[in-house]
């Protein structure tokens, strides 16, 4: 089967063209060894089906980013039958820069001139014939959006694939032509494939090439000496880039006639004036962000009910119908889109769940079978399902912001603030999404270019207290307030939220100083023109992002749910028992002493296992912690107080405080442990999928250690106030060490530089 | 008069004379079209003052002050 590769700049319409070409046959994975999207599919409207591979969006074939290395290796090693180079006609100069590099490879190429409709709308003219003559490549005008010209493009590509093409360079008339020829001949003599491409990369001093061809490198070095007095002082990398752009300006760009000067403001520029305004930029971002969360997680649409207070539960006399109505409208108000789909999924799973349950009772299934199906399999499955619709809504909003070009501006606005603690502006989006749910947040880290930055971000995402952890905070703080009346619940919950965020910032800074050292990645980024997002593209995005999660969910997550159900319902001799006699209880009593420094271990003597078990059940979903409290309090002989509503968990925590004698410091230790430790299994599996091979175990260790040490410190400091001074002193010492070391490092590198200047 | 891109004020225009700096950043600047003789207009600064937005070769590019400091410019008298 013939294989075509799609190459082009980011934002050139490559994804749209790929979706149009491949439709439902598209398959998304990762390139081997790197977390860069690998997408392939089939085009079936030619004589024979053709395989299409979508290369990552790139600006150049330099050796510096994984995307560029992947694309370059694919074209060189996998030898596609044709490269379809998609070129944004509204931005010809920069797009053709990549073309001049691909041209140097011995591979058939066709140019797909995209967004011609926009060019025409602007009143500009672009002569495709002229461009074809200048480049010597077939040029086809297309509109990926309106699917115009796509069939012609594929036919031309198919024809081109049948013929051999030898690499050509635009540097032929430059001062470098001579050395390029020499190196090319030398490489050809060694039967190297694509001699022209390798020769030019060698001359640029490309890291990957220099390692591969040491003898030719010497030849280039010789030649460099002759150029020492040139403007570029023998700097061939600059010379090559300059020669490419000069050639593009002189030859290709002449195909364009602009109707207006560059200084007139387009619609996009006008929008940008407001959205990245010096004063209003950040407030507007906060409002958009708040709106996004409100529409996804808010139960009271636009706060209409809080303002007008009209909502009440409707009673039709039919329970199922009542539940169905509550999906859209309840005493809390009118549901926002996110809550609506969440409720709808909950309604459906509840109905199916009760159908299964009654079915099992009717056929008189054994108690263990009923438990396994209802509380093990179905609870795990519906736990997974319940997330999906809301995640999709959140993703839809994020994708709209991403597609429209606003996300790049967010990075622009916030880069300065993020850089202070070692990240770039882009990282703020996944972190903020963490307040909703860690799963979409972790998936969103894909937009980060730098690998270290991506690992750092996925590690601290769980510290942004998600929707499922909030009930734990509310229950614990509520219970503490119920016993010690002089505490403000809201303030305490808020303080814990802030504490989580502070931990995220602190840990990023700490890792940047220790295991994840390195510069904040450079921030040289295109700000694409704003445009309306395309529904078709959005849906393709959504599906790409969710597919992986759903696959994992139905295997790992359901399996673990079953295991934890088994452990909490069975004793060692295979009898079904209450959780207080279960295997989980025994494991809990075996290891609970570890939790002593955090305030819920040996202090509680016989009841130490209670909180360990609750934390373990929280691994399936953090909501389970409260549910477990409700089961455990009566199980250890303490009734839930009557004033409790059976949902908030406050009564259950109060009962547990009375039964186990846990202190408020211990409860806070427990809460902080849950906030910072391994997130729920859904999030853990997602983070694993987004982490490069071999790094994930460190992420697990990081979560375990951070949560253990931090909650221990908090417990100890709250119980014995004077220990705060010791902790403060230790932290001060560590910070001082880092500062001194960094200063030392700066001096050292200065010295090194000076020395190297002298030797030169 | 020679001047660094990082010293430009919003609305100022100029031509690139040369690009300094270390391998990766420099190469990235070249790839994005910041090469000698390219015309640059400084559009604006971000709200917190740092990344800059420039107009070059028909599109908008953002870069940090530290990166802009690598670009030596020839000021254009409007």
C-alpha cells in the first residue's frame, strides 16, 4: 500500500485536512518513545486505498524538539511515497521555510495551498502557477475546511508518488553552494541516502548529523575558516536560515500581491486588543475561566436560583419520573450543561443498576454474587461512566478556547507569573482544570512542549483539589467546627484549598532544584489569528482525547474496583463479612502504625485501621472516603448523630471522632494526606498514559512521599506548636542551600565561559 | 542606531541586524523567521510586562524579553 505523509506548520489546517481525508479510519497513538501524537488513517477515494500519516505540526526540521525529530526521521527512514506539504496561503513566507527543507530530501512532494478562500476574501492575489514554476513542485489550491480541491490534491499526489524525485535546494545560488556540493559528493560516495539533505544539515552543524558523519564534519570545518571574515563570521546555521528566507522573499513570495498594507488591523487584531489588554487581559481571563467552570460544574445556571429563589423539587408521585426531572431542574436550580449530562448519566446508571439489582434478587442469586455485581463490577463501571459526560463538556469548552486561538494568548498573559516558579504560561491551563477533575487536566498536559515541564505538571495536578475531594474537606472541616464551635468552616475549607495550591507551587520549585533541574523552556511561540472553531474538528479532538481513558477505565479501573470490593467484603476464609472483619480491615490493622506521624495511627489504638481503610477505598474514587465513613462508624459501634443529613459526612466524621478519639489535628493530617497522595485510579491511569516510559514510578513515589511527609509535618506542628520553629529552620536551611548553590553555579559557568573565550 | 529588540517600545519598528544567543534559542528564532534583514514591529507587551508580541513576516510571534535581548535591531525612523 502507498504511504503518504502530511507535513506542515502548526495551525496550517493540517488536522482538518487529515480528518477530511481519513474520516473514521483515523487511529491515534504515540510515536515510539515520545508522547507526541501519532495519527494515521486511510484515504479510499483513489484507485487503491492509501495510508495517510499525519506528522506533528512543525516549523523546521531542526534537531531540537521531539516533534521535529519524529517528522524528520519519519520522512528519512520510513520513506513515504509522497509528502503532502500543507501550506497556509495567508502566511506564505514562514510556511515555505519548512518546504525549502523538505525539498532537499529525495522524496516526491506536492504542495497543498490551504486557506485560499481567506486570501481571496482579503482581496490578495496568489498565483499558484507561478509558485509551481518557482518551486518545481505540483501546487494545488485547497480549502481543507470546505473540502475543496482535496480530490485533485490526492490525485496529483498519487501521480507524483509514481515518479522518483531528487532533492533540490534553494541554496544553489548562495555562497554555500560550493561546500554543499563537495559534502554531497563525499556522502554520495559512501552511498548515504538523501545526500543533499544530510550535507546541508552537516553544514548547519546539526547535532544529530555531526555525530553520524564525523569525517565530513572536518571538511566543513576547513571550509568555515575561509568564511571567518564574512558578516556571519563562519556561522553557517545563521547563513543557511538567512539564505532560505532571502530566497523565499525573492522568488516564492512574489507569487503574492497584497491588496492592503500589513498595518491595517484585521478582526483578529481587534479581538486581540481587548483580550490581551494590559489591564483587562487578566480579569477577562478570570471571567472566562469562571464561566467555563460554572457551565461545567455549577448546579444553578447563571445563579438564577440564588438571585430569584424560584426552584423547588417537583413531586409527580412517580419516583423514576421525579429523578428524571431532577436531572434538569431541582431545588438547587436549573442544571448547567455539565451538570445536566452528569445527572443524566447518573440517572441512566442508577436505573440500570437498580434493574440489575432487582433482577438478581428475583432470581435469588447468592449474596456474594449480588454483592460482586452490584457493589463491585457495577459500582466500578458506573463510577467510570459517571465522569465521562462531564469531562467531555469541560473538554468541549477547552477545545473551543484552544481552536479559537485564545489558549495561546492565555499562555502569553500568564507566562511571567508561571516562570517565577519554573513553568511556562501554558502549564497554567491543566493546573486550573485540576480544580474540576484531574483526568482531563492530565490529558491536557499534552499541549506542553517540554517533557520535564509535562512531568512536573502532571505530578502537581492532584494538589489542585478536585470536585470529588471537596466533600472530604467539607465533611472534616464541618465536623471539626461542630466540636470546636469557634471555627469558621468556609474559612478552613478555603485554607485547605490554598494549602494545596501552595504545595503545588512549592513542589514544582523544589523539583526544579533537585530531580527536574533545567531551564524554563524557551517561549518563542506563534500567536495564531483568532478564528471560529469547527464543530467537526472539536468532535475529533474530543474522541482522540477520551479514547485512551475509556479503554483504561474499562480494564484497570474496573478490575481494581472489584479487588477492593473483594478485600472489603471477605474474610481470609472466603466468607462474606462486614468491612470490620474483612481482609482490608486486617491489612489496615497490620499497617496502620505507619500513619502514626500523620495523627491517625497508634494514637487511635484499636481503631487505627478505620482511616487507613477509608483512604484505600478513596483510591477508586475520592467520593468513597465519605461513603466508607458512613459504613464504618456504625460498624465500630457509634451511631451517626440524628441531625446528620446522611450525605455531607459531617455526622459520620463526628461519630468517628467520638469512637476513635482522633484529634482535630489528626483529622487534618488525614485530609491533607488524601489531598496530596495518589489521586483516584482514573487519574492515576491517565497520568501514566501521559508520562514517558520509566518516569511514572517516580511520580507514584513522589505522591506517596509528599503526602506522607507533608501531613506528618502538619500534624506535628499543629499538635506541638514549638516544632514549627524546627521545621521553619530546616526549610530555611534547604532554601539557603539552593540559593547558595545556584549563585555558585552562575559564578562557575561565568568562569568557564571566560576560559573558553580565551582558548578560542 | 543599533538597539536590542527587548528595548523596543510598543509600536516601534525595525530591521534585524543579527541574532545572538545560544544554539537552541537562536535556531528557534531563525526557524520562526527572525533572520537578518527581517522587519519587526513590536505590537505590545503582556499585562505583566514580560512576553512581547511582535509582528514579523505577516504573522504574530511572542517571545520573552530574555529571548528578545538576543536580537540586535536597526531602528527604523518612521
